[in-house]
C-alpha cells in the first residue's frame, strides 16, 4: 500500500513539533511498514525552507523512508479541475492550487493519504482513503 504525505505531517516529523511530532513520526513509520511512503513536488517545495541544503533534506527523507513522486499532467489536470469546481462553488481564496495538487497527487498515486487537514481534503477529495488521524 502506497501512502502519500501532506506537508503538515512531514513538518511535524521533521521539526520536532511539540504537539504532533511523536504521532506524525509513528504514522509515517506505520505507513512505511505497509509500503512506499511518497511526497509530491509541492510538498518537497513546502519543506525546503526547513533545510540548509537539498542534500540534508534528502537525507532526512531517506531516514524516514520517504520517496519523492513527481507531479505529471494527469495530476495537474485533476488538481486544476477540482480547484475550478471549488472556485465556481464560491470557495474563498484561502485555499491555493498547491493544496489541490497535493490532493490530486495523493488520489492518483497513492492508496492512502496522511494529513491533519481532513476537513478540506475530505470535502474536495472524498475518495481519499486511509488512516484517519485522531488529534
């Protein structure tokens, strides 16, 4: 089973977040025991400021058994389609296209998705399955 990670879970694990660090690390470990754990290019971009270099970031991801999985045209199309539906339905600009790229990537490239933002992703990507983190 392939699991995609949202940025918030990865930031929790990488920055020793006092509130969510332990649980996020445990979710990642459990997911990696079930199969590959992946992040998309957008998540990689969002964690980049956490590190002094790409080499250090790649080492940290490797220690957590996390692989990078690129966004392709299918993912981009699905993200754009859902973002358009969101905006036409009156969705405010509090959500940006990056959130939809992360969701579309998880939908098309993974079997499960780990995020603390279940409300948003549950509304706009109800097909996403997998662990439902209790916080």
